[in-house]
């Protein structure tokens, strides 16, 4: 059972591959990737907010559960 805020073994393995690849990036490439990742995270946040609104779960309750999960790790 995956716990919110933790990575699965497969995700940890994928993260290690990405870490290895990131070591060879030029500064400009790394900056471009950071901006793109932030853009995608903002889109993800918008999607989560939309899903919370349509399902009726208060966003504040969701945000508090995320904070609680990260503090318990």
C-alpha cells in the first residue's frame, strides 16, 4: 500500500535514473527542465483543485492532509 508523500520502489528506481541523467545536463538545459517541471506541477495543482471542487472535498481539508502526511514521514 503506497502512502501519500512516499515513492514506490519503481518510482525510486525511476528517480535514480533521472538523477543520473541530470548530472550530464548543461546549465541551460537544467534551467529549461526546471521551468517545464514547475509548469507541469501547476497544471497538476489545477487538476487536483478542479477534482476537489467537483467531488465536494474542501481544498483546505486536502491541503491539511498533505501537510500532515509530509510531517509524519
